[in-house]
């Protein structure tokens, strides 16, 4: 069974939900009325598995999370960078 944590087209609402569920972050991007953000959470034992879908290009800056975050990209791409390391795609 999964729980919907977020289902919105509002970038500010998405930022607030992502900050509350992961770590403090700022996001920005170009959205349209059809751009959507959806986060669903399910548990396998005590491990939470989140599915995050978003329909726009966005940039984010996040403080280091307190727990380990594993990401699997299903479509599109995720580019990560750190001030002291080269970008990785």
C-alpha cells in the first residue's frame, strides 16, 4: 500500500513538501499548468521507498540529508554536482 505525499502543479508547494520529507531545499524551474509533482511512499519492512514523478525541468539545492538516499532514474536524466567535485550525470 502506498501513501500519496504530494500531488500538485505548484512549485512552492512541491518545495515545501520535498523539504519536509527529505531535507531543506530550494527548487526552481520552468513550469506550465500541465507540470505536475507527485510523491508516493510505500514501505518494505522498515525501509521507505518513494516514487517521485515531475513533469518539468528543475534545479535544486539541498542540504545534506540525515539518511541515505538512493535514486533510480526511470526516464530523463539527473545531474548532480558538489562544489568540490565535478558534475556527474
